[in-house]
């Protein structure tokens, strides 16, 4: 254990000495007029945002200028309130350097503020912040309900309130005896766009419990609404 601690401490000391020597060399060269390189804060940008699903998004950032100093730490600030975004408690440190990324799961249906940061010996700098809500690029549903039923059929009413960032090209109702049915299971198929729809579920078995939910497809993919259930 002592040996491991000694090695780790040696590595930290080595990094610190390297940073000091680098700073000293740059200063000497600048003093001699060989380079114009006054140490300064680093510059960092958010390079790319990729939405994978309504609850998952990936962010890529890059340190584009180290400020002629060693980068001590870099990462992301993630918060739900712009006024507290830059607080230490909202920082997520990256183990990558120069170009780095993070994948956020379980994103809420609300605005999330995200920026990147980098720290060198001069201090900390931040990128411009982004406001991200991946739910907004997918269709949104109103409440679904069962309006009437017969021995072997049921009518389900649902609505598409918004299309997202591209037009809805297909929608309908899917159902199964198992929870969370998809379009692989029994389903109806309607046309494009927003609006209210009433679809008939057919070939239902008496005394059988079914799970039902609407779906809609745009350029991002297929998204499902809230699940309801019925017993015939």
C-alpha cells in the first residue's frame, strides 16, 4: 500500500514539476521575444450534441487553446437552473483530454443547461452554455383512453399534440397481452401530422387483459405514449 501511495505521489509531483517547467520555458522564450505567449486562461467549446432518444443525449467538447499552460482538469457543468450552472456541485470531471464527451441518460422533460469547462494554472474558463431538452424533438401525445368496447373489439382515442423537429409520418395504436407493446405487436396505422384519432383494436379475446399505447414516427424514430390497459 505504501509503495502504491509513493508511486501515485511521485506521479503527481512529476506532473506538477512538468507544468512548472513548461510555464518557466514559455516565460523565458516570451521574455527573449522568441514567441508571443503570455500565459492565459484556456479556451473550450461544446463541439457537438447528439440526441439518441427522448431521455438520452451525448455532448462532445474540446479544449481549443490551452493558454500555453498545462490543463489540470476539464469536464462539463450540468444543471437545471442557469443561475447555479457554474457551481462546483454541478461539475462532472472528464477522464479524457483535449476532446472529451459525456452521455446523459434519464433526461427529464424539462430544460437542462450544459456547458464545458477547462482549468489551467491561470484559472477556469467555460464554454457558452446550451439548453437541451431531447423530448422536444420527438412527437408529444395527449391522454389516451378507451371509449367503447364490444365482445372482440375496443375503440381507443388518442391525440398527437406536436410533431417534434420533423413531420409525423405515421401513427397509431399498438397493443399486446404483455406490457409496453410496440409496432412489432398488433397495431393500427394512421396518416401524417398532428390531431385526434380513434382507432379500433380488433381480434381481442374475452376475459383477457391487454396493454395499449399510441405511437408516432418522425425522422428521429418511433416514440410511444403513455400506456393504458383494459380487460375484455
